C-alpha cells in the first residue's frame, strides 16, 4: 500500500468478553491506574498482547447508542506520535 513504509506497521487489537458490570468497572480502573502510573497499559487477549503508550495529550471520545433493547457504549483515546 502506498506510503505504508513511511507510516509504520498497522496493528489492530480487539478483545470481547462478557463480565459483570462490577468486573468491567474494575478493569477500567486497572487501565486508568496503569496510564496514570506508567503512562502506558498492556492489553492481553489469549496469546496476543499489545502495549498501548499514548502521548501526553489525547483526544477522548465517548459514544452511546441505544437501538431497542440493545445498548452500546465506547470509550476511545486518539493521539499522534
């Protein structure tokens, strides 16, 4: 693909898991603590692992969608290096 050598490697990590809302909140707290303390966090899914190291300034996006009985919310951090 044109320009990929200049831009670096493209990577995608995705994890999906059902858990109690209390467990989900605890996971978010662990992620927040890692970002606060180390400036990065490591995500693991089966045998796949990725370290996320955002810059000091991030764009935060929170979205929420409700379609009938289905609710979905996402939290996104975006930054440039």
